[in-house]
C-alpha cells in the first residue's frame, strides 16, 4: 500500500491573485467623490451624439470657425447617423433642457477624436465636465471651487492661475494652469520649463448656450469647465505617456 501523503494543516493556503482598479478608474472615482462632497450631482450622457448637442447648442453653428477646429478631420461620424461626442460639454445642454436652476453638476465620461496618437494624444480619453448655475455666480466662485478641488485631489496646497482664452460656449473664457508639482514652479522638462501645466478650459456660460437650452438669461448665470482625467492621472502618478493607460501592459498596471 502506498504511503499516505502527509498534509500539514498549519501551512497557509495559496492566496488567489486579486485584481485592482485601473488608475483612470481610481482618478475618476476620486474626482467624483470630491465634487459630490462639494454639493455637485453626478450626471451621465450618451457617447453617441447629434450635431445639435455636440456643436450647435454650444454656440458653434455650421459656419463658426471654432467648429472647423473641433470638427474637421477630428470628429468621428457614424454611417448610420450621429457622431461620437468630441467633448462632454454636450451633457450640460441635455441637463439644462430638462432641469431648472439652481444646480451644480459634473459629468465624467469618454470622448472620441480622430487624433494622431503620441505621448499626449489618444483617440479615446476621459473628460469631466462641470457646470454651476445660480442667480449670483461669478469667476470668483469658480476659482474657489477649483482650487479646493485640486488641493483635495493632490492632498497638498496648490497654486493656480487663470489665463484669458477663447471657447465659443463661454464668455469670458480662460485656461486654468496648475503650478508644476514636479519642480514647484522652478522649471523642468515636464512643464516645458515654464513652471506651469495647463489643466482645463473654463469660463462663464455664454448667453447663447443658455438661450439654446431654454433658460431665461435675466435670472441665471453660471460657469462651466472641462478637464482631462487622463492628464490628472498623469500628474498624480507622474506618467509621461498617455498611451500606457490603454496598452493593457500588466507591468504598468500592476504598479497601481
């Protein structure tokens, strides 16, 4: 009779390999958590859009030059009709059509553009759209909220600045820059030796956008902003190539 195999019940069993959240999922959930703590509601919208919501209602009629920049050669149109949204700004139009102010919302989601991929460009990436509308809203309200967001997200004191810029759906419009966390504003390759990194576009909602959404311009005003979640993740984890997020390379993903 064969010897019985000894079995030591005191030896720990082999632990199964557990998965974990993708870094973009972690960043998305963190941004949602922060904004919800500041009173913003989480809203979703369709990824397949119409030209009305993606362009026209955002103050970009067919003859508008900004529409050429965003649309020509970059928007992915579908044979069956419609297009893949090129920004999450379309969600704010859909929300304002069906809801009365005051409100504050954020809308995270995927967007699609026909881009030549490189270390900072992808055809599919993530944005987070924000919108706050009330009777007495100013740029000061936006600046206070966004600075609080960055401080909570990066868990440190953050310095920001607003630069005048043009976006057809806001007036005035501005870019929001973040002092480079790599060099603390002293100049390095990450910030192209400027000491600052561009993080989002924002501004006060254009009157035409309110009009197209059916809101009375006499009573309401607000701000809107859009930021790239991929860029936030790159800043937080010091990643220098956006393509790594979509590579499926376990050597990269296992670090998070």
